[in-house]
C-alpha cells in the first residue's frame, strides 16, 4: 500500500508516467460511448495479479484467456487465472439477466445490447461486466487497446481510475475481402479476422467467387473449384496494357477450411457472410460448365479485370439447379443468417440475344415497363427463386444494389455500393440496407493523394481516412427515422484486383479500418477526426506488435 502511495505521489509530482511503469489510456479506437477517467488516481497492475471469472462458463474462460494473452503481449505482465476469486485484481462477470417485478425475463436484448459492457477501475482493480460473453470480449479488446505497448517489458502498468460504458451504434459492422481476384490462405484470413475484431467489426464478408477464380469447394461438382480456381496468367499493373505475367494462378478453400474459418471467427464474435456472386461474375464457373452460358463457350477463367459479358444463362433451367446445389452446400458450411448472392454488374448483352433467355422472358410474361427492362426482371426472377430457396433454410439474402433494378421482393437486404442512392431507395421501399458506398468505403482505392507514397492500386479516386471517418450511414437528409432504422450498418470493401500480397492488403486496410470502425461503432456527435489522429499512435503500436503493415500517413 505504502509503495502504491509513493508511486502515486511520484506520478503527481512528475505529472507523467512513473519510472518502470506506463499508463493506460481508455481513449481507444473506436472511441467507447462514455469514458470518465481520472488523471491522478491510478490502479497499478503488476506481474502475477489474478483474473477471476466464472469457471463453469467456457465462453467466459476463453475471453479471459484472450485478455491474459493480450496483456502479456502488450506489457509483459503475466496474469494468473484465479476463478471465482472476488478479490482478484481483474474481475470479469456476467450480469444476471434482467427480470420484471414478477420475476419474468424482460424483453430480449438488442444486438447492440448483447455487445455492451462496462469497465470500472478503482482501488480494488478492474471490474468488467457485460450481459453476454460477447460484451466481455469487447471489453477485453478495449482494455487491450488502452494498454501501452511496453518495449522493455515492465513489472507494472498504471490504469487510471475510470468508468467506461460502451455499446456499438450499429449491429452490422462489416469488412469485405475479395478472395476471387487474389487468393489469401487460411492463416491470412485468420489474421484478417483478428484485425477486424481488434477494431470491433463483427461481419466478415467473404467474396468467394469471381470471373478470375472460383474459391469454394463444392462436393457435388468435384471439378468446379480445382479447375475454376486456376487462371492461366494475370494481367500486369493496371491491365490496360494487356501485358500478362504468363504465370498460372490459383487456390481455393476446402469446405473443412471454410468451417475452420467460421469456427475461428465465431470465437472472436465475427460472423462470416459468404458471397457467391450471381448471375454475373461467373466466368470461372462457366469455364468448368460452358453449357451454363448463353453462347456455350469456351470460356477461359478470366485473366484480366473489368466486367465480363459472359454470365450465367438466365433461360437455362440447369442454371437454377447449379445455383441451388452450390448455395445448398454453402448453407451447410456457413451458419450465417445472411448469405450474399452478389447480383452486381451482370451485363444483359448475351441475354438479349439468347434464345433460351428470350423464351424464358416470354414464358414468365416479362415486359419492359419503362423502369425495368425485361432482362432486368429476368435477373429478379432468379433472385426470387434463390431467395425462396434460402428462406427454406432460414437465411436472408443480401445483394448489391443492382438487385433493385428488376424490382425487389421479400426480405432481401440491399448492399448499397454505387453511392448511397440504392440504399436510400431500398430503405424507402421498406428493405433493410447495408451502406457501403464506393467513395467512402472502397479501400482498394488509394488512401493518399500522392501516388508515389503508396503501392500501385485501383485508380479513379482517393478514399482518405478522413473521408471514411466523415461518412454518416443513416443519411438523415433523405431518410425518415423509421427508414433509418432499416440501415443495419456500414461496411468497407477490400477488392483485390491490384492487391496480390498479404502485406499490401493490410496496408490498404490500415489504418483506414480504424476510421471506418468509428463510423461503425460511434455516435456521430462523438466523431472527431483530429481526436482520432491523436488516438491513432497507440493503435499503430499494436499493428507493429502484430506485424501487419499500415499506411503511416493519413489524410
Ligand atoms: C461492386 O463493387 N461491383 C459491388
Ligand atoms: Zn441465355
């Protein structure tokens, strides 16, 4: 006790960290909803202190293990597991479920409340409370990010007395990784998920199929992934040159690997939303099954970027059989309540000339109504068939905003990427929406205005961290409060045409994911980009610790 007082006095006198101890700062990224912290009174966390928890709950045990691992990684302090010890320095507890006066359980928690938590630091130590284990995980991440990264591993760290109360703003906080254009192995995917969880993101949108590569094993079609995943070569640089590297490129995920990713992500409270992009972006599948195309092929797995005119034939009944078989297996592997069916960039050139497509349009009685062409309505017909099939399996479909173009049905969720227009239109029609407008969310684009400061990537426009940070997903000028409630949340997208290497992927992602995490987690009145910049160094220190590249400058 005397020693603590002496240390505190020294802290007050120097107004700074004491020798051989460093101070935590709860102003992390994303900024918690409420942080009240003392600048004078400190709890000193030391080697060997205990962490208590409910030993009968394996999920809490797992979260305690994460916390111990992170504390040691950051500071060198090894904590001891002291289950059910009310006097331990760190105490992780679940609050009892709320009951009404009559003792009945009260209304179910919202998704955001399930992630809420409090942290209290006082002379007794650190009390972490949440209503669900997920909240304890989020709290452990906050504590992790608050700690200093101590290079000379220390014996003790100062935690300011504090009261933190936190809860995310949006229930859906997504990040897309395009594994179609370039393949990333499972170890990378796990690290990507770790980085997402560090930022409080909870939806990993896994883009698994593309013209340039089919990455998901389908047992009913044993040739699909082995053949559809391999392109003969890849176009160099921007691709305008049509100069190719001459090197075959491939890779796919077995279903066992996908299940392993789902398991790993779930332990970090990240849901995996798989995407099979249909009926466009399917040239890799057409390579294996040319009969599913309008012209019959042959179709090479595409070796360059851009939008392909070769899409699944909308009039061939085998197309739906194929899609249902693939999606059926996808549902067996991925438990997500959301399944993404793409729907973007499906040119109708072939459908306009295809006898089968035109016969189907006639059979269905589809006619251009001025707003939607008959061919767009044929795509809507496919979407509806797929949606009904997914409903039978208890899943909701998400589609890119093109799915609005032939008329949108049922409970489809629209992912707005061509700006916010599609999202606004969908919410006005009563559909749920994920906001991912390209100019605020496409992190394949450069993050700095000066091209020479960053690796070559998708050109067109710049998506700076400040631009991302400024995004307001509810579009209050255009949507009523009721319509705003249909916005599930925002997402950033990492397309990988020009990103062939894992460290380049992290460079594109970071620290822009930090900026995006504040759009996903924080209320608008809390967001302050200048403050964000001041809080960033500590997050960068964690990136260094994890060995992931990031862009050191931000604009
Ligand atoms: C997209 O960027 N084509 C969804
Ligand atoms: Zn056709």
